[in-house]
C-alpha cells in the first residue's frame, strides 16, 4: 500500500525538508516527493503544522505500560511495554534488565525469543558484571565478576537476542569483552569506578559506548578524569545520557554535547512503579527512587528528552532528534532505521511543535495515539 504524508515539516536525520510529501510503500520509505506527484492510489494523511521525524530508538528502558519487565518477564508485559512506547513515538527499543539472578535473565531471554515484536530490537543486560562501589540502585548480592562458562551459557541461550551488555571494564578480563563482541553484543561501560587508564584499555579492547554518562561511574577530577574523561577524549566511543535535569544537570548536558558532538545520544532509563519483587520503584513527581530514596530511574519519554535538549541545553531540534534516532541506530549498527531515507523502514514519529505525539508509524502502519488521534486527518 502507498501512503502519502503531506504538508508536514520533515526532519530526515540529514536535513529539514518543507513543502514536500513523504511517500511510503508497505513497510519501506519510497521517497520524498512533490505533492503533485502523489500516486492516485495512495492513501493521503494530512500532517499540516506537524513535524515528521525518524522513529525514536531507546537503548535503555526497563518498563512501560504499567510493567517493569524484569519483575514480570511475560509476553503480556512485553506487549504492554511495546504499546506504551509506540504511543510515545518510540519505534524501537532494547528491553533492559538491571542486575538480577541468572534465572531472571534466562526467563527474559525465553520471553523475547518466543514473542517477536517489530518494536522489540533485543535485550540489554545492565549487569551483573559491575563494580559494586558504583552499583547505584543495583542489587549488591547479584553483582559479580564474569566467568567465561557463565557468559558462554548466557550467549548460547540468547542465540542472538542479547544485543547490549553494560559492564565495568575494570571488573572484566579482556577475553570476556572479546567473547561478547565476537557474539555480536555491543558492550557499554557503566556502573564503573574505572580510572582514566582502565577505561581507555576497555575501549581499546572493544567497548564502544558508555551507559548513562556521569551516573554510577567514577567522577571527573582534575587529577584523575576517570571514565567520563576517557569518553570525552575518545574519538569514536559513544555515550548515552539521561536528559531529565535530575540524573545530570542541564549544564552538564550542554558541556557534554559541546565536547562529544554526534557521539552523545539519548536514553530514557525509564522504569515503572513497582511495590514488590527484586526492584521496588517508588514513583515521585519527577523521578523514581528505591524505598530508601536512591535515584533508580526516570519518568522520561524520548520526545520529552528531545524537548529538554532544545529548551534547556540549547541543542537545535534537528540535532536533538538525531540524538534520539540516528545516533542510537549507529551505536547498534542498524542500517535500516534512524533516518527518513529511501529503502529505510517506514518508522517515524509525528508530533506537534508543542511536543505532543500525534501518531507513530511502525513498519508503515499508523499506530494511533488516542489522546491526539484527531489531529491527523485521513483522506481516502
């Protein structure tokens, strides 16, 4: 089916295009064309006064739709998360689990393997191979040093669905990093007390990104710049950041963006309210905490993170959108999404200039957001 999205401001990931029509065919983008060239058999969707951007990609999110996935690793929880994220403009995400028992990790693998969903891109295990000194909200008794046999068993069970692992480079032998990398896992440095030198060695051994910059890691100090200093000075290592003004100050976001440029990208690190289980997340007005008050997760959506970048950190909208789409795609070596371009997946988000989601398009299918569905006029 041909579908034409007309009169919207199109942010392609490379440029901003106005006065044109975005044309899709089935689940692919066919092109950006003049309005008078719309095929007669195309379905027309009026996006006047709206913004069309590449679908957002979240590399780190724990819950949504009322579920914390690790607390209930079920098909119902997975679908509820996916539906919730789609309504917020996210067309791809990596289900994240914090440090937990191996049993929970294996249950999560089984559920994701047996319940494929076009928005679920795989699993992100944040732990258990972390530094307990920088555990943050992670459960101390499950944190450990990796043993090759255990990692091999995890990789065998996952059979490709484990896509990202956060680990502390100073806690892992190079052979573990190489093993994960050789099995297609993107490795992120995080929950780490690494010195600058230890972090550099980790990056040299194959770690390509960094988890929630500044949170749960060695700080920058004028005598030892630690993990943040190592990623700042790297030429090719990425870092995610939680742009809520709580996990990091907006001035820190500004500074990091000026230094890192296109190596800095957005995640939500969002959780869900949970009153029992291994992780209890208490909902506050602007964040989640553990019962003892420890900061444990955000209440962000990626669109809100984009808005914060623009309004609080002086980042241009087109660049903030790339931080939520194009750059995460690059981190994960995804070559069919993260941009609006010919042959790419027809995955994009449509929102107003007041940052309200109108609809999300996933693989060419328009997913309605009940709150804003009337803002898009469909003409058949």
